[in-house]
C-alpha cells in the first residue's frame, strides 16, 4: 500500500483516521523545536497551523493559540518542513517553489499541507485491539535529517518519500530522491512520523529518540507492535505537501540534473525532514482518536471551520527577511 492506498481512499469509502487541510501560515527562518530561541534559524521553513507559532514554544500550545489555518478549528498544532527552491541551471540563482493544493481538500484551502492522524490504516481503526493515546501538551518531534547524504541512509528513513505528479490523483511511484525529469503536476513530498512513544519524555536531545518507528514499508500501513522501550501507541501523523514546480519545467534543460534543492542546501532529496509541535486544544484529538470507523473529520467529535475563516489566521514576520523572487543565495546560506 503506497500512493495507491491514498488514491483509493479519496475515491472509495474509507473508515479510519483524520485527513484535513491546513493553509499556509507563514514562511520564515524559525524552528522552535531544533533551534528554540534562534531568530533567525539556520534555514527557511514552510509552516502551517496555529498562531502561537514563535521562535520559542514551551508548555501547552493549545491554550495559547487563538486561530489556526487548519480546517479542524481545535487544532492549534504547528507542522513545518524545509522549503523547496529551484536553482537556475545557467546563472545559479534561486527561486522559491510555491505550494499548491492537494486533492480533495475543503474549498478555499490555500497551499499548505494535508495532515493525517491514523489509528491503524485507512480501512480499519482496530481500536478494540490497539487503543490510541493522543499526544500530551508540550509534545514535539522531528522526522528525517538534513544531514542525510547517501541513498542507503535515505532508504532507511521509511515514509519520507517523493512522487512525480502527473495529476494530484495520479501520483506515480514513490521515490527516495527528487524526480529526474520535469513533473506535469509538481513534486509531491510526504513525511510519515513514528507512532511509538516512550511514555515519559515530551522531547529528547535529538528530537527523535523519545519516539520509535516500527514501520518497515512505505505508505499508509499500520505500525507494528510497539517495543517495551516505547510502549505507548500514538496516532500515526503524516504530512503531504504539493510543490508547484510546473512553472520551472521549461527552465529545466532536457537531460540536465535535477535543479531543485531544499532550503538547507542539500544537493539531493535525501535530507528531507519535518517538525511537529502538538497543540490540539483540551481532549479534542483524543475524542477523534476514540471515534471508531470514522474518516476525515472525526464524525462530529471535533469542530471544523470554513477555510475562509482559517485563511484569516496569520502571524507577524518575526525575521524581517525577503524570500520572494530570484535571489543569489538561499536564505541564511550566504
């Protein structure tokens, strides 16, 4: 079950988990998980979610947020990844790649990401055998690493993959690295997070060791049993981002190497990574995870908002850095 499982879930009945869109909130050089307090952080990020986002985020984020760019109005979490750039093959200048909408999201969603919280897989929640515990306030984690530099290392990051889109529904096979030719529908990036928690730590020095990944294959598959060291089964969190590379296809010479690059300056797609900052209000996520045989919206267990309302949510520019248009270096990488 790889990309096909998602396409089937969008056109056929699915019965487990949450799937919803979050419009883009901001694009800034801030990273309150890996570089708390740093303004600016080392590289540029694309962020969605609640307006409590800041250079430093501690405690219960859900109590501080007053709005969110997500369709689920009780979700003040923040979700972010590095930013994709196009590097001009002739003059070496850079241009930010815009984000566009994924398929089957609420009308009015602007760019952003598609967020999933699954209990088991798309077709069953298996709650009788595998109850799910929501993340506690203050929880955060990352997946992947910008220092990943070899194919073998990248293959080891199960669930961090790319697709060369033909259309938003015709995704083609998942790949470990960037596509090697222009994609008619853009480049699709997916980040699957681990689902087993040690039950003690809201974070860890590397922002990953408090979690454990038992998944051995890509796609939306159930995570096998958690180990004794990380015994608590959490929701499987996934991000999907559609990078609209189509405007640059005509600038990619036939047969030339991939011209796309992450904002941390990795020369391949191996270093893809993502950060998660939990911020659901009260017991809202737990209510949704307790809901059996329900897909998309928790079947009434949590409150949705119109994306016209979500799109009014903003945060200030805390870095004061112009990242639009053609630039001679990546932000923070001069």
